[in-house]
C-alpha cells in the first residue's frame, strides 16, 4: 500500500513544446546536415589535375 502512494505522487515535468515541435526541429537539423553533405558531392572532380596519374596528365 505504501508503494502505491509513493508511485502515485511522482512529479511529472511537462515539455516546454508539444512533441511535434521537437520532431520539426530534428527534421530541420537533419535537413541542414543533408545540404552540407550534398554540397561536397563533386569535390574530388574539381581538382582532377591533382589526382591524375602522370600518363593521363601528359594528354591534357
């Protein structure tokens, strides 16, 4: 009986925003990170002269 009284007296802290706002914040953060990753999609080909072998460089 004592445990039931203690369990019912728990303090519940409410969230400062509704849960959907936390989901939207996470979606925005992952979207921003996706844009950053997408911006690096062709970095290796921008400096092709640095990665080419000697035989390929002689032709260009």
